């Protein structure tokens, strides 16, 4: 009887958490509720990963006590963490889905994973059944969602800010014992980025460069520390447009305003899964006379889905793929 009472109380507690549900994410998948530390030094372990017991790690200013060995990782809300897992070959036991499935780009690491709900709606009951060692959630989640997850297991909200890309990769490396691989990736990227800047910097100098995403049938720009913007502006030397400087989060931009900005180089990411109600919006845009008259379009400097449109932009994996695509693009070849 005592066992039945305990089981009943546990089930009621779980149903209470699940019934609350998760609130929708902020206006964009990249909107920033707060600034996080931007230096890789913010991610460090006070005890080596080989410790025989739980140890403390620091991540963007907070301490987390983690098991000596992390085998079962669940990723919810943070597509950024899926990208880091792809780069370090970490296979989560559970991961978020997009429109009910795992995006194809993550197939190498999700072949044995269980879907644990959509990006903005984690299924607490499913996550609980997986008994994860750590849950990687997202700073995009409302505080109450992350609070519910902490009742299921150790939860670390992963920053979605592009300026924390190194911190995020080092965090996953620290948790899974792949610190050396993470450092190797970071060192190589910085070397390759510096080399590309020498080639592409003179081409982009004094030119208007803009990256956009098409979501729900509308055009959006992002702050200079979100999306692919840090790669374009901070690392490759392009000038930050005033509209990007003014953006505090994902911000809609009209076609007329885009025409007024008149970028010389334009990068647009368009994912069908994010535009299910307006599947032809991008084709209509490309056929619009106003759009056709933009410098980038007229001069053949429009780059559509230069990387997989499901990539977030502000991660090590996104940045590496973006760098590779730029290195092979007409921008460099034209120099």
C-alpha cells in the first residue's frame, strides 16, 4: 500500500507539471531575454571531468553540479546544442523535434534519439522516462519552463546568443569529456576565419551587407550579436548597418524598408518548415519588381540558403559551415 501511494503521488506531480505546458518562445528563435557572458573563460570546471564523483562546472556565470560521467543527454529548446552535439559527435538520448521530426541535418546524431516534444513545448513526461544525466534547455524558454525542467533533472539553460558560441561548445565538451575536440575545433575556426578575412575584408569594405531570415511569410533582421551577424561583422569586417545596430531582438522588416537599405550583399535563409502557411512567399518575393531592383539582386550577390536553413547561425557548427560556403562563393572568387 505504501508503494502504491508513493507511485500515485509521483504520477500526480508529473501530471501537474505536464498540464502547465510550456509557453511559446519569444518573438523569434533568436530573441535575447538577457545578455550572457561572452568570454570562453566563463566555461570552466573546478574539478576535472575524470573525477570519481559529482563536480562543479561554471557556465556563463553560474555553477552547476554535474555527475562524474554524463552518458544520457537530453536537448530541448536549444537547437544551438544540437549543432554543438553534431560537431562533437554527441548522441542525445532525447532531442527536440521540428514539425514532429528531427531536421535532416541532425540525422547523424539523432538516429537513436527519442523525440521529446517541439522546440517550444518540451514533453516533461517523456523526458522523465529517459532519466537524463543532464537536460540542455534554452535561455529562450520562459523562466517557468526551465523551472519545471529542473524538477525533472539537472537542467542547464544554454545561451542562444551568438556571442556565447565558444562557451556553448566548451560546455558540451566539458560535460561529455570531449574538451580536447572542442578546443581543436575552436582553434581551427579562428585560424580559418582570420585567413578568410584577409581575402574577403577588402571586398566587403564600405559595402552594405545584410543577413535575413524568412519566417511565417515575413522578413526578419537580427541584432549584431545574433544569427550570422557576428560572423559577417565582427569576424569578417563588414560594416554593421544602422538598422541591425538598432535591433534589440528579431525584428520584422518590410520589402520597402529593405529596398531603402539597398544592400550590396544579401544573405537570406528560408526554411519550408518555418513557412508552412506561406510556402510560396519566397518565390513571390524574388518575382517582386521592388526586390529585383535591390543592388545585391541585380548584381548577382543574393545568397539563398548558403547553409542549411535550419542552422541557427550563432554556433560553432553554423559558423564553420558559413565560413566554408563563403570561401567557395563568388564574393571571394571575385577578388
